């Protein structure tokens, strides 16, 4: 029971000092929170008060960077993104918008004189394409699309725009619903009737429209009559479109399948559209059954680059950086001899090189690859993750950078290659959260190489609490990553935030166990079809490594995780030999047989689980389902906290409810936190704070005895 009252008071005290989060309730405008940090403690309220930088968008001349900065209001229970600019030379930051609705989708237009973006406009409150001058004045609303605009890209000549909007589904029998305007029934006759966190009642389609500098007009659905998605749900946006430099062609990314076929396919392709004839003329990636995404023309239009996965159904396959010669159609995999893979990329203005970021040995450095020779050289590294690296015409490279101790800031990367991966090689241009970070007690992050049960070494991050003293005993946390193929890099999370865990007095170990990217194809691929195998032995190796430290309380270790990390918690609950004092699982898979049928993207379950549980001749599938956590409840001994979102259609809330019921029926102490309005994540500010409070109250109760 030790520490419960103190930590609970520390959690609620900042809320008493918020002074309304400086929010103008009458206008709904959210300002930077005015919050006091007490005793250097990172609390849930302080965590929600950090400014969140995204959408790094350099001007054509590279002298100005537009970006969005988001602050959240705890009282209003929402966040709001506004547009800012950064003068690269002076580092002066200027706010351009001040509205009650978020702006997004930044793009420089009119030769760098204006910034285009999406903003909620009109009586229907739909997102529309707008723009302002580079100094924030002269706002124009350019579109009035009935269904609203989800994403957009202007053509290089500024005369056209491609945008994503929704249409109604095809082949719906209106007769059966005639006269039933108040019915809430949905008639389902195929798979993919729901996706991520929504029922599929609309389909995103790409439209090309004329633009005269003032209005978007004469829009044409370039996939008219096709019941397919573009951009592809649930996360794709404007990166689905690539204009040729002469504005005569467009490449778009679509997944041209529906229903059962869609659910069992990762085949998204790149299509070449001729603007003059108004026709799709070619499938550029026909024959590849994996994902093809993020098309981008070279500056002279002679080549097209994109990211491609080769293995059908495998959503976490190696990303290949592909380049096609547009004249000959010849395709090359630039990263064929490189065992890591890009996450995102941008062409250098000279057309000879491409800059990209990739997971590499526990971090995410920035690299440059020569298109002709495929030679790869690192540009920026250190104990950081670099994302959105963007070269400009004047030779600069800008990026966003974060790590486990601080959220995104903008940096300028030097274009001279580095000789070792300890070198940062960049200059910080912003320090958005300097005031909050300077008030927090220092936390230390260490890199440890942990021996595994099969004789390998596993990179683990160990995070130590403020004022760490090796002569004392500390409670600890084994962090289990989701994905399953998601890197444990130097990420900053507003949910699984290691800094706030350390601030509450815990030592954390975060293992890069089998199945995470950044350590080669073999390491990443091993987990598929082996959910209860080597990766779980890796977790136990990490737990034992930390428990062997003299400063760790052997009776105070918890294990926590979300999604596949939640599955890991449930599995470890039945196979831990008393190592853990508490378990916390968010949105985790408890019953693999149910999950195989409940999830919406069936290709994931089919590949990673090895096939259906009823296929008795499939040894891989039978091994997977034999290791389902629900089969080992009789071994559960530790108290368990389970959290779920009822709008989560990737892993249904019923999975967590089954686990909670099993724990209580088995006689264990257990709690369950249910969010009816959240999906796979917990996004609303008040829900996020409640989650953190319950998280630490539960941990303290069982790990700080």
C-alpha cells in the first residue's frame, strides 16, 4: 500500500493549479497550458501539457519551415493544432492561426507565398482546403466539397489539386430499407463491414479539380464507378498521391479489392493517371502482392520511387525502397543488399540521392542513398529517433527529432556523412517544451545488451528514476511492445511514456525482443507463427537480467503492454513462475481463436497466426493457437489491470472483458477500465489522465509494498 496516497495527490495537484489551461471557453480556442510542475514530478497533467510538433514543411527556398503545434485542454477534453512558422536563420517562431478547430495537411503553394491547409469550414463543419499568406494574413477558403476533404496535393504548376473525399458504398439494396428512415439496422453480406474504429459506410475516393488561385472547381472522381479505397484506410493520406513535375500525370495508391478479398489481401498498387485524357493508363506495380505505398517522382520526373513489401499478407515485411525508370519501366530495389528498411523518404533536389529514416539497432537514424550506386551513408544518429527528414533546394536537410525523454523538436541535419552511430550531426532549431522540461527531475536512459536463451544479444533500454541510487531497492517494469513488429526505438509516447514511469519511482526495461524491426530481417520475421515462442523467452531473459541487479526489488516487478504487448502480458501471466507482482494489459489479445475471427484485417491474422485454428493439418497454426493465453488461466497468480476501448475493432474490447472475467473467476484481484469512446488508443485528454492515474495507482498498490 506504500505510496498510494502520495502519488494520487501528486496526480491531482497540477489539475488544481491549471487555472483553466488558459483556454478561452467562449471561443473554444486552446492556448498553451499554464501549468506548474511541483517537485520536478512528471504527472499525467504535465504530460498532457507538452506541445506536440508535427507536419514539418519547409518552404521552397528552405528559409522558412511551416509546422503544426498541438496543445490539449483538459477542461474541454480535446486538442487543437495551429499553424506556426520558423525562420531558419533567426530561429524566430511565429503563430499564423488562432482558431477553435485544428489545421492540418500543410503545403506551400504559389511559389512559397501561401500555405495551404485543411480547416473545418461552413455550416456543415466539414474540412475544406484553405490557405493563408506566409505571414498568416489573407485567409481564403478554396473548396466547398459536400463530404469534406480528407487530404490533398496541389499540382506543381498550381493549376490543379488532387484530394481525397468520401462517396457512398455501391450495391446497397435501397428497397429493403424503404420507409424505414429511423431504423438503425445495418445489413451485412461480406467482410470488411467495419475497419479500425468505424463501420464502413463510406469509401474514400480521389478527385482531381481545377484551381484558379481562388476556387477549387470542376472536380472529377478519377476512380468513378470503382468500389475501392484511395487513400487506403485506416491511416493513408496525401502521401498516396504523387504529381509528375510537369503536372501532366498523377500516380495514386489504391487497394482495388473489396469484402473478403480485401480482408485477406495486402495488395495495394500504384496507378498512373493521365490528366489530359482523364484515364488511369497503367498499374505500375502489377504482380506484387504486398504493399506498394508512398509514391514520389524525382525532381526531373524521369524516375518514380516508392516503398514496397514483397510477401503477401505480411504487413510487417521488409520495406524495399524501389525506383522505376518512367521511360523504360525498369524497376530496381535500392535496398536489396541492406538488411534494414526505410520508414519514409524524400528525394534530394539534385535527383541523385534520397534521404530516409530507418530503424537501426534500437534507434531511428537518418540515411542518404545514392540512386545510381545504391550506396547508403548515415547522416544523423545518436540516442534519438529522426523522422520526416526533408531536403531543400539550398542543400539543407530538416527533420523532427525525439527520444524517450523529450517530444518532437525541429533540427537541421548536416549533409556530411557520420562515421559512427553515436554522432548526432545536427543543430536544434526549436525547443518548444523547454520550460516544462527544465522543471522536471532528470531521468537517465541506458542501453544494455542482454544475453538471450539461444545465445544471442538483445538490445534493451533501461530507464532509471530521478536521483537514482544503486544502494536502494526499486520497483520495476518489464515493458512489452505491441505491433507485434514495432520497434522499441527512442520513441516518445503520450501513453507508454517511460519518463513518467521513471518519475513515479520505477526502473523500466524495454527489450527489443524477437519480432521488432531494426535488427535485420531474420530477427523481425521470427515471431510470425511463433507467438508463444522465442520472443517470450526474450522477455523472460530481460526480466531476469533486471531482477539480478542489486537495486531491483525482486518482489516489485510488473509487466505492462498494449495490443500484442497486451497479449504478451496475458501469456506471461501463465508462464512467469512468480516473477511478477502485477500485470497491466491494454487492448490485448486474450483468446487467439476468437481474435482470428473478430479482427477486421484478416491478412494479419492469417499470416502471423499461420492460418485458421480449425486447420488441424497446419502445424504452424496449431502451435499458435495452442499458445493462446486463455488456455493458461489456471497458472495466473498476479493481480491484473485490464483497459479497453469499445471502438477498437482491431482487438475487440471483449478480449479484455474475457480476461477480466477469467481473472476474477480464478480468484485474482483484478480491475478493468473501459472507455466507450476510445479505439485501440486512448486519445481524449481526460481519458488519458484517468488511464495514467489508474495505471500508477494499480502499480503502486502491488509493487511498492
